[in-house]
C-alpha cells in the first residue's frame, strides 16, 4: 500500500471538498475526520468515503450551505435538524457542544436528525478523552437497510454503529463497534474485488448463511447478520434496537419517515467524570480494569490481550511519523476528481 504524508492528504482532501463547493471550515472538518479514520485503521470509513461524498455534493444530496436548525434546546439536551449538511462537520460540532455543556451540567446530549453520513465514529472520541471526558456516539441511517433482525430474512436496520471513548492515565480506551457482524463498506469492497468473507456473516434471501457479499447486491437481496451471528445474534439485534431508540427515537425522525437519501441520525453524549465520582477516581478505576485485561493470561494462539483502541492508537502514531498507508483503491477513485478540479494528487512513497 502506498504511503502519503498526513498533512498533504488533509490539504488534498480539503482542497477537493472546497472546489466541490463546501465552505472552508466545513471542508477542513470533513477532511480531518476522514484522515483520522484512516490513521486509526478504519480504511473503509476514512478517505475511501471522499469520492462518494464529492459525488453527493455534485448531485445536491449533501448540502453545502445553510445552517443547523435548533429544534429543542435545554441546558443538557439539544435536538438539531442537520439539514443534510456534511455529517463529519455536524458531528464534530455536536461533540464540542456536548463537551462544553457537560462542563457546566456534568453531562450533555446532542441528537441530530437529517445529517449526511458521519464517517468513522472512532475519529471523534479522542476529541473528548483528551479533555478528560467520556463520549458516547451512535448513529443509524433511516434511508437504508441491510441487516435483518435476529431470526429474520428481510433487512430492517443498517449496521448501526456505536462508539465509546474514555480516558485512562495513558492512552484512552476507544470502542467502535456495530450492531451487525460486519459493515456495508467492507461488504461493498469485498464484492467489488470478487472476494468473500472469512466467515459466514451474511444470509441470502432465503435465510441461508453465506460468506459471499454478492448476496447484498442480488435480487432478492440478502442481509448482514446481527452481531453474534447465527448463534448469538439476539445480542446484536438488541443493540440495534437500542441504537434506533437513541437516534431515530430521540430525534423523533427516522425509519417511519420518508427517505431522503444516504444520511444519518446521530446521538452524541458527553459525560464529565468530575460531576460524578471525580476524574481521579474515574482514572483509578479505568487503570485497574484495563490492567486486569492487559495482564490476563492469553488463550492459545493469542500473543497478548489488548484493550480496545490500543492497536489503532499505535497505528496512528506510526502513520503520523511515516506517512498514512492508503488502501490501494483510494487514490484511483480520487484521481478523476483531482483531474477535474486541477489539483495534484499527493506524492506517495
């Protein structure tokens, strides 16, 4: 995989978005979130999304102008209409707003209806943990469905990701999971490459388990299994329902409403440990539990037990120093946009 200097990639992505019509501050936020996703290793939800985002701007499906509409505003709870503005910009703004209000009230929650796609959830977590806050994120896309409820064969949910970040005395813990056993992005990538999953993580339209992502593009369409798969998918099903309650339920807008196109309904909650048992006490507990995990005797075939986010943050440090290692599908997808806007592709090494 080619490597590119991280700053060059941020500026390249920002330039493309600006030339496509996104104002400077919003283009910068989207570019930074996408690059952060790649830095953390989420290469289906980083710069791989830039070409699709540019296409959405071109067709008018992602708004470039206008502002948030505040639908409800209480000291520790807000509801915004995102008006289909760029999801990374909206979610970063919601994160900052939640943190600011949590300083005063101990906790604050921002829910956004009608956001565009928000990219990698993990990319927002350190924004809170670096300031000593806990951050909870969830999103769903009410305009699409690819995951069936446990025991079913017809898609009802999207993968419905959830993320949490919390501070320790060292690196934070970063959890970024979904209520499904895999994602739409990875399924689409493998299908395009003519490859299969290692495990049978999908169902064909008849309810038969398969490792072939082509079933998601067939007619009738197959589905992705909930987290837990055939044996314990009731757990992922429960997480999906929780996600839908936090997003579409609290937003009062979701799957029961007319579809508007690729997008997201978003839940962002910040908590200040100082308002509860105190930050020092929180870190003491976090250090104890993460040490219990790291020092746990590994099972055969496992070198060591890691804490969620450990490998991602190590990868981030390595890539900041040596250049971001891009998946080989990303620059070819961006080359036509670079040529159209007369912007040079970043140098690779």
